[in-house]
């Protein structure tokens, strides 16, 4: 398999979660720490490769890095099967580093070889990582120094599926692979794009992890209204990508990835002025919002229902506390079709949680995501393992988010937390105001069923119409509002059997779809 050559426009940037993830600072990339059997040319070269392409256990996906890690792992695993404890003791860091690289690229398939999982368990055994600190007490050292990895990184990688290798709108290698027209590629999208299109980079500070279980029963195709496979969605997205970024877009060089989205365009400002924003929808050059997280970080207080480990992103249950990933993926795809999301469209997710929704929209539809969440653990996870730009913010005032700057705004099972209804209306008005003329919004999970026993702010359709109507009159905005029951929107009526997670769709739970047309003032001026 050929991986793309990557030219970084900026150095690898530290993860926003850096403080929460233990990393070996002392001795990282110190070649003198390679001892005994590990002080060999192949191990030295592998260390240099990881120090070049990896930061904080996350790696850029490079063919040469994969090649070296596979060779190191195969050699070590073969020696392990012949019971050579000296190599296990002296090369533990390097062997685990090699396995972490392969896991990010290939997924867990490489662990299926007989004895491989047992080998990893031996290497990860706490007894192998106890060291004496300055006080003489034993402390657990999870650093894989001199390699830039941490053994704690195994936990998320064993519970999630790296996006690399899954179908992606941006190329065969998924969102972790960088690509440009000057490289050797095997992705269909690259052959389809015009030769006049400038080189582009798809950059990720770390692997995008998704809670995807492909072998689930029943298959989502049986009950989800969106019946297309991921490969079909990718092909459709790539066709749109080819059509949109055609030969006339020679001034566009986007950079997409985890934690950063940048645009380089000759003579085109990325500010969110209403004139440039309204004209961007008909252009092949996206106008990206002027996005800056607030300097004063506000987040929800610790405790409450999100303090439980089973209500966390790394558990795979997210803030729901239940394995609902297949429902959430179905909802993401249905919403993308309803909002007509296309490659390069900007999507603002209020209450973004773990960032999975934005990752799916990026991979399958080519969206550029921006997320806001109040929970520090969710923000930390999404900033490191999801794709998009995320901000931590626990306040109902969104003045720092530029108005008329997003093609789409979404929010799912989030607004109902806001009390009283005046506060809910105020936030809904602000979110609709973030839409560009021509943009579409979706607010789902309103008025959860009383059967669920959930404390929520009731906000019916009449309240929505009054709220958005007031906004339209004050701001001169021209909007359409549509309501649909979530059960009708997200569950096929041909599949009658109950599913775990169906409580999401129990009546009267409903969605609100908002379409912002050209504003009244602008339309009058045009006439």
C-alpha cells in the first residue's frame, strides 16, 4: 500500500489534552537510552522515525513508519515466542511503540495472530513498569521513553476503530492520511481530481477514533432510513468534491484535521463578513469562520451524572452511558442528507460531546467541523481523537461565535437542559443567527418522552415558532421552520422490532429543521 507524502505547513502542534495525558518528557528521543539488543541499527532508525512523525502517542500515517514498526514488531514477537526474556526486558518500550504504530494504521487485526495479545499483556503488566521515585516509593511509570509514546494509549485504541483504513471522502487512507497531487496515491479521489488543482494537505495531530462495531446485529441498514453504505457515501462525496473544487479553484489550498482547520487562498479573506459569507455558498472556495475559543475557559463543574466512568468518551458510551454509537451514526447520516451537507461546508455543533458526529460528517460528507461543549472530559477527548475545532464553554452567551458564518448548525439532545424556556429560546436564537444566508440547521431530541424519566425544559412547537419568529422580525431574517418526530426521521417504518436505544425516538421527541434564506433587507436591495 502506498501512503501519501506529506509536507506540513506548520509543525505538529501539542494536543489540547497534553496536560491530561502522561508523557515521558525526560529522555524522549534520547538515542543513548537504547540499550543491549535494542541498540541496533534497525531500532535506532525506528526511534528516529517515531520522533519525526509521532507526538504524544499519535502518529502521522507514513509508509516508512509503518514499514519500520512492522519489522520491529515481527522480530520482537518471534523472539518472544522463543522465550527470550532479556529482549522483553530491555526492548519493552520499543516493542510497545511499534505495536501502537501498527494499531493506529491497521486496527486490531494484527493482534489476532496466536499469542500476540498475550505478548502485549506481558509488556503492559504493571509489575513491568514499577520504578522507584525520589521518595523511595513505587510509582507506575507509563512512559515508553525514549519513544514518544505512553502505554496508556492502548486503552482507547483497543476500544475504538481508527478512521485510517475506513472509507473516507478525503482519500483511501481516511482522515489520518495526508495527500497531495504530487505523491503516489491509490485513492480514487486523487485520480479523479483535476490536474490543475493545487497541492493540498490533510493533516491530523492524532488518529481519529470512532466507536464503530461493524459486526453488529441487526445491521443498521435494516432499520436506519439512510440505507447507503459508507463506501457509497464516500463515492458520492468524492464526486461532489471533484465537481466543487474544479480547475477554477486554483487559489484554494485547505488544511483539514484534528484540532486545526486552515485555509490558504489568494486574495480571499477568511473573515465572516456577511457579504463574503453569503457569496461563498456559490463559490468553490469556502469562507471559514473567524473561530477563536474564548480566553476565559468556562466549563461545567465536576460531579453529576457525567462523573461516572461509564458516562465517558473513553468508555465508548459517551455521555449517554449506553452503547448508542450505531444510532448516533445513523442520525449523523440522516441529518447530513436532510441538511444537504457537501464537501467544504462548515458545521457548528452545540453540545458536541465526544465529537463523533463531526468526525462522521467529515469522513463521509467532507464537512469542516466546529464544536462547543461544557464538559471538560468530553472536550479533552474530542480535541485529541475527533476531527474539528473544539472549544470548552459553559455559558449561554455565544457572542464570541461569529454570526452568519456557518453553512450548518446542529445540536442533539442538548437544548432541553436549558431552563427556563427564555434561556432555551435565547440560545436557539443565537444558534440560528450563526447560519449564513442559505444555511440549514437541525435541533434534535426536543421534549424527551416522560417514559424516560428525564428532567428537561419543555419547549413545544408553538414556543419554537414564537422564538424564531421574534428573531426573524428583529433581525430581518427570512427563515423556514419545520418539525418532524424523531421516530419518523431516524427509524425505518419497515423494521418493527424494538432496538436497544429506541428511547431516543419515543414520542413526543421531535426535531426542528431551520432553513435561512436570503435576508429580507438583502432581498429588497437586490430587487
